[in-house]
C-alpha cells in the first residue's frame, strides 16, 4: 500500500496533464457528438449518474448518452441491447461516450486508470471491493478489469482483477492500461447482445 500512496501525487499529476491536454482537441468532437445525439434521439446529450467513488463517496459521473431516454438506470450487464441507440453503439465501441468523464478527472473524482465506478445499488460489488480495499483509490475511466473484459456481474472476480492496481500500481501499468483500452481491449462495460443506462 505504501507504493500506492507514493505514486498517488504522480498519477494525479498525469491525470490532470492528460485531461487538460485532451480536453482542448476533444472539445469540437464532444460538441459534434452532442449535436448528433440530440438530432438522432430525444433526450439530453449528456447522461449524469451517481456512482460510488474513492472512500465510498458518491459523485455524479458524466457520459454521452448512448441509450434511449427512458432506459432504466442499471449496470450494463443487466441492460437490454435494444436500449442502445444506433449512434450509441458507435459511441460506446469508439469510447467517445467517455469524453465527459474528463471533467470528473479534472475535478479529482476519477482517474484515467482505476476500478470502474459502480452504482450505489450494486451492493455485491461494493462488498467485494470493501474486502480488498478497492475504494482506497480513485475509480477510473478504464482499469485492469476493464481491459480483461470482466464486467460487474462477477463482483469477486472484478475485485480480484482491480486489486492489482491498488496493491501494485506503476506508471508503466497506467500507460499500458490506457493503451490497451485505446486499442479496443476495454470491454468490461459491454451490454450483452441477448439481454437503465449503466457502467
């Protein structure tokens, strides 16, 4: 745990640097996506949802809306694929729906790398994370479980994957996790094809 504490300010610096650097070129992309969402389906362009963050403090997580307006709020693995809009499928596969979370990173509520924040109603996930001290770190836009395609339907396996970031974080792991996600390995929040907004 001492290594995690020692790296916390370094990772925070990298988070701020990257978020600010990405925000400027991403702004027109975010605006274009928001306009496209409003033109292709009724409802707001940005979806806000309460999540459980560091030290179990709740915060509002922001994403571009990828589902129909009246979709029940639920984890992705419990959500019907039919709830996703045609544009939403593209936004999710390209990870563009995560762009508003840059604001969460700048505010210090999230990091680029960490356990994906769960919903307050996901008591099984919360309990499994408590046992492994997962809440001692900021939740991430992506993380170890994400790139291993482990979703929140298996809380113990999820926590077992994410605890590697808690116990043995590194700058190398930080950048490799981001790179793997950018290359398409981040699938822990996918919606089952045979099944609210979520994850």
